[in-house]
């Protein structure tokens, strides 16, 4: 899991994609990792013509009709130019692949051994609060590698920093919790950053017939015992908080409270059979004021 050895940066040349370049550079400075850039493109049939039996595809970069081979070469050259501009002096593997972006990213992860994908979500605003981009959602759900997501912007009052100075680790009571906490601790140590742990307890609300106060207290006490034992098993002496709240709300509150620059959390819910629409991970990514690294 850590240290990362190969970072995959899917590139679509959008402003939100360019905005996370400093985060990619920063990660490369802290881990001895190789970098791969990939751009997924489509040979759209409606823009294709034939000349003497040869397929020609209209290319938006040049305004000319090119063969599929020439189109691929042009896209690859543009990728190499981006790499030279934004990652000077570093060897970068550049891949131009035809296909649906999510599928292309999955294939590159499998065939090139990437263990970290860094990509943007939609920017902050009403749309991002409703859903993630389809490519981001597919990557979070399908790909086994760690995924770093961030918009490259932040809401008013919260300014994530790089290098990271404060990290929040969001844990659920699953089998992956120990591995997630270990990864968060390793990353925080690498950055000499402070580490804070948060766990959310979702208790049923009290009603006129049932007072759930005592039961909620028992859940919180049990969670505190679990976290202390988990930290002791990893020989970690870091503060933790148990909040009675929905998980995304608890994470958001802790990020703001500690002015965190990164959230580290697990991927188990997103990769199970539960619909991605209701995944806690998706909600954490949507609501987080800073980037999220899902392990």
C-alpha cells in the first residue's frame, strides 16, 4: 500500500485537472514513485469520413481530418508536452488510449502496476453536492488501487495546504480499519503532519416512547474502547474523536476543526455490493473541504 511506487494521473486538460498538478508534484516529492499520464480519447463516428477508402477522423486540436494513427500520435505528443511543462526533469510515461475514460484508467492500473490514482472531482458547488462525475464514481467503485480525489479548490474559510500539515483519518468498524489507520499514520509521518482519528456513531433518535440517550452513550463508549485498542495494537499515540453524527458530517466537522489538508479513509463500502449511490465514501468525498485519499 505505502510507499506508493507508481502514480497514475488521468488527464483531460480541464481547469480542475490542471488545478491538482501541484498535489501530484508534491506526492512525487514524498514518495519514490514513477508517474504515468493517460488521456482517454474517442474516435467519434459522426466526425469521421472516408477518403479513397481510408478512415479519416476530424481532430479538434488541428481542425483537420487525420487517420486514427495520426490522431493517436498527436494526442500522445500533446501529453508529452504537458509532462515536459509541468513535470520538467522527470521521466514520465505518457499513454494515449482510445476508450471510455473509466475503463481506460482501470486497464492502465492493471497493466502498468499503478498503486495510486490522482484525479479531480467536480468543483465545489451545487452539482458536486449531488453527485460525483461519472468517471470518478467508476474509478472509486471499480479500481483496487488507492484513489486521491480533490477539486483543486476549497470552500471559503478552509485552505488545504501542501505539503500536508494536518491529516484526518476517518474509520469505520470494518476489517479494513487497521490497514487504513496504518496507512494514514505512515503518510502523516512521511509528511511530518499531525494525525487525528474520527469515527461516527449513528444512533437511532429518541422518540416520545423511547429514550435512546443511554444506548447512544453505550455505543460511544464501545467505540472509544475499540479505537484505543486499535491504536495500541499499532503503537500509535494520536488523538481520536467519536461523534454522534452521519459519517460525512463527522468527517467534515473534524476537517474544519483541525484545518486538515487531507482525509484518509477506507474503500470497503464502495467496492461491496451496496449501490455506489449510497456509499459512505462517495458522501465523504462530496462533502470534504479538502482532498480525500481512499485506501
